[in-house]
C-alpha cells in the first residue's frame, strides 16, 4: 500500500504521445503490479470534450483501451443520444491501472482508494493540460473526487456547470456502470445520464 504518486514518472515532454508511452512505466502506487498494462486515454489530441471514468475494467485492462466493455457501450449510446460524436470526445480514467481481486476465475473490479486516486492524478492533469479541452465531464464518484475534491457530490451537483481550474466548462454525472446496476430503473438512469451530457453539449454550443 505504498503511494509515492505518479509525479516522478511523468516525462519531461508532455505531449499525449510521450505521456502515453511513459505511463506504462509508472509505479506511483501498487496498482501496476496486478494489472496487464496501464490504460491511457483515447481520442483526438485536440478534443473539445474530455470524459473521465474511474479505472479500466477487465476488458479495458486486456485491450489497453478505455471504455471498450459494457460500461463503454452505455456511454457511447448516451453520447450519441446527447448529440455528441464519440469520436470527437477524449475518453480517459481517473486511475490508469485496473484494480481487481480474484473471484473464482473472474477478476472482480475494485474501486480504487483515495490514496490511489491521488497518486494517479498527475497523469489526468497532464492529459487534460496537453489536450486543452473546452469541457470536462466526471463520470461517477471517483472521477468527481479526483477532479473536484470532496466538496462536489455526484447526486447533488450532476448536470450543473461547475468551477474548475482546468477548463472553462465542467460538470459531473453518474458513471455509465450505474445505469447497468439500476435494475428496473435502468431506462430512467440512462435518460438522466443523457440529460446531463446534453447540458454540457448545449453549454459548449452556446
Ligand atoms: N469503467 C470506467 O470507469 N472506465 C473504463 O474505461 C471502463 C469502465
Ligand atoms: Fe501509476 Fe496510476 Fe498506475 Fe498507480 S494507477 S501505478 S499512479 S499509473
């Protein structure tokens, strides 16, 4: 449980390309030990919109790309419904290595601890810095904490335009995996995610 943090692993050059290469050597916390690889963000280098999830899941860990599993499917559908071209957005995560524990033959996702989220934040900040987007959306509590600290809460602040040092427009919403867990309320949860994404799209258009 050591978390020296990612800062000393960041390269001198801060382009997305150099960052993406360097993250594979990060030992800023212990999560690199049990993961296949670091999963960096994906999308246009000059994307106007950055979406931040929690950590790569099982599928992302194997593929080396964010949001290629079930939650990614929900996110892509919600973006399309909100009128946002997924190829115009940059998708990334607050924590770059998959955290899991074994359950039988499966690898069960674990929510990263605050210390791990803090350790990984330099990568996220460097990514956002390199892109210079107009808007950023935190998906779920982990990304919200990483980007806005503990004062902003998903359920209280979702869909609101928030102050951020990083970008002109920022907001938070639920994580797409919350839609998958919503049971009978799945359709409502999905619609509420779309509404929050649409609020950002409208603000960007204005
Ligand atoms: N959930 C996330 O938060 N990020 C991914 O990349 C996949 C699932
Ligand atoms: Fe580094 Fe982040 Fe991976 Fe921890 S999770 S080792 S800080 S890249």
